[in-house]
C-alpha cells in the first residue's frame, strides 16, 4: 500500500530546483518584478587553495567553445580576457543571500562540497531599463573567466517579434571575459540591461546568456497593473463522506481509522502541486495527491510543519474535512487527483517563501522544495472542486 507522507522533502546535493515561476511582490517601493527563478545548484567547481594565502580560486570556463559552441573558430572570435575586476555588485542585503545560506545549512555536512554554486535570477523593470539580475553564490574568492552578455544577448517579444538587444552589463564588461575577486560565499548581483519592455509584453524568450543556459528560454511575464489583496478568502472545500466497511475482506481496516469517499477531487495536476491561502485567522496549504489505487491509506499529519525562509516553523492545527487523530483511508478511483488542505496559524505578510516538512513521517529520499508564497497563491485556481466523471460504456 502506498502511504501518504505529505512532506516529500529532503534536499539533495545537485538538485535544489523549483523551476521558472512568475511572482508578484507586495512592496510598493520595489521595482516591478516580471519573472523569477527561485534557484538551483549549478555544477561543482574545481576550487584550488593557495597554501600561503589560504585564498581560493576557481574558473567558470577554460575554453570559449563552452560558451559559443556554434562558432567555427571560437578561440579567435572570443578570446579569454584576463582583466581583473576588483569590485563586483553583491546582494548582501537581499533575501537571496539568506536563501543560499539556508540552502547550505540544509545540506548534510558530508555534502557541503566547497565548489558548489547556486543561482537565482529576477527580471525586473527598473527606471528606463528592463534588468536581468543573476544572483550567483560564489564558491571561491577569485573566479576566473566569467562571461555575462554580448551582442548575442536579447529579449524577443513572442507576440510582436520585437527584438530588444542587451545594451550593457554591471559590472561593465559587455562582450568580454573577466576575472573577479569577492569574498567566498558572497551572493553576487550581476546585471544585464535591456531597453525597457512595454506593459503590453507578456510572452518573451531570452537569448545569449550562457551561464543560465538561456538560448531561447521562454517566460510568461507578470505585467498586471492591479495588485493582489494582502489576504485571501478561506478556501471552499468539498467535505468527504465517511463510510463503515462491513465486508469481511476489509475487516483489517477497522484498526486503521476512518474510510472516506466522495472527497475533494480536482482537475489532474502533477502530484505535489500546492496552493496557499493567506487569511488573517489562518494559513491554508493544499496538496494535490494522485490516487494510484482505488483505496489508499493516509497518515494523520498534524505534525506537518510550515516553515518560512528563516527556518521558523509552525505545526498544522487542522486538516479540512479529514480526521486528525488517526490514520484514514480514501476510497475513489485510480487516477483521481485528490486535494487535502492543511490549516496552519497565520503567517507574516513579510514571508516570501515557505516550505513544508513532516517530522516523524517524512520520507528521506524525496526532495525538499521551497516555494514562493505568491506562486502558491496563484495556484488557488487549480484546486477548485471538480466532480469526478466516470465513463464505463
């Protein structure tokens, strides 16, 4: 039997990915956020240590062909530039710095390899420009042979075909390799500047950012002019029915708690899809679960904890429609997509990211995921009740 262990999260060394998502920020003074990627681990760099100074160094790439595979003679057209940049922009006061420190703290000691680096990027409208921010966790004090952007770098409006060419970088090394110094473990804030995208631009592709492997990466932009309300209405929920099994075939289930049927089913989504409702009284987190069998056992999960980005966690206080003091069973059809909604104490409006963890029932082999609160609020529409339709003739 497949048991439902709600929190599926143990961070693995090489994959800490959430994927490209669109987020909306509530702060009025923040530049308009168009798109966001919540980060992933890049490759492990070969970090060398100077025995005398104890300084560390690593190289992003040794050969231009790694950045420009389509060039016939890349070494002739994009020579390695050994210019050293002593001052590079950092994100010390940005929450992304806290994010990477938290991510490292979640890794077991044996997996904290010195060469791991992480990235996170935002696309924002700032003044007269649209700016792509690359937040990079530096694995060494000196990083060699970095490439940021060039004449290859552009944003294309997929609806109009307009091509917005990159016009600069921070630091100012447009179209050139460079080496830079920083404090190891610093979160860097490299920037690529474009002409400002108009509000009508909603679908784009980004080209020519080799470090992010962007060679036509597509995005849907947040160009909404109306801000979201701070709070949501309590989610509507289709309460399950409880049945008592009388068949001798299922007598053993009497020891495991209630059997539920006619539960809150939704349109099929990927298992693990989640949504969040933020109200002044409580926080509701929904989880989509795929039924692999017609009857499956679920655990009583009041030891589920909801954490913010600073690792402060609160326990679930209720589960809508389901028992909280015992295991229970859901009876339906294989292929059903079932929603279970957990109730937590209210979270602060300052919380931008959350993740869930189950204590004694956690499965250690499943990845931990960290979610944007606004992304989860956007997912509310995915959890509307959809009555099951069965065709058997």
